[in-house]
C-alpha cells in the first residue's frame, strides 16, 4: 500500500467515524442548507458551545466542514470534496464487488 493510498484510507476512516455520531450528523444536515455560526448551531441543536466545539473539531479534522472567522464568530459550512471521496469509496463496492455465495467450509473432522 502506498503512502498516498494509506493517507486516503485514513481520511475515509476519519470521515465515516465523524458521521457515526448522531449530533454530528444533525450538524451536517443543518449545514446542508446554509452556512451557520456556532451560536446558531448551539441554539438549534440545544447544546452548549463546549460540547458542540468538540464535535465541530471532529468534523473539521475529518474534512467534512470548514470554518470561516468573521469578527469574534466562526461560521461553518460543508467541505464538499470529502463527501465526494466518501461517496466514491462506497460506489467502488457497488461497481467492483459482486456478491457471490460463500464457498462451503471443509469439514476436516
């Protein structure tokens, strides 16, 4: 495995891990509609800023969102290239992984 494919695999794992938490999925769904600041996300989601910051950090590290500083507020939006990478990863299974019946196990007893 090359270092490029290892890095790509790590990014895929980070992306799916980030999407495995319901609050992060809700955050992503809100950001599908428009860019939002942290204060708006906290209010809509009903969570504290410290709790949301932890989840935003995970989403950002996974490459799913990006932040834009404006004054004292940070505005978040989706970072679409990572979503494309996750979609392509899943599409490869559909294209190249035929579902074949399992071979019978040998009974060596």
